[in-house]
C-alpha cells in the first residue's frame, strides 16, 4: 500500500532558481527553509551566503554581487 504524497513540502525543503548579475554571470541559488519558517539562501556550487533584498533582488554576501532572478523560459 502506498502512502499518499504530502500536499505541502517539508519545512526543510529547498528550492533552486537561477539568478544573474549585471555583468551577465549566472548563478544557481538554493533556498533553504528552516522549521521556524525562516529562509536562508546560498549559491549552489560554492555555497556562498546570499541575502534577499527588499526590492526582490539578491546579494552574494562575500562579494557584494547584486543578483536578479531569471524567469524560466517557456
């Protein structure tokens, strides 16, 4: 007997999305959700910490590189 699939992801589920710097460099950012609902971000390959800005952009903490989210092409 198979258990039904959960309708919401677990609290620690992570998502990935693409971002781009003003110079055109592309990064994959990983979003991690803590059990308390807080979110943390990091670059996928180097694991550099990333912060979400109030204007919808992101910044790599170590290099102060500003990033914008790239919408997936349809």
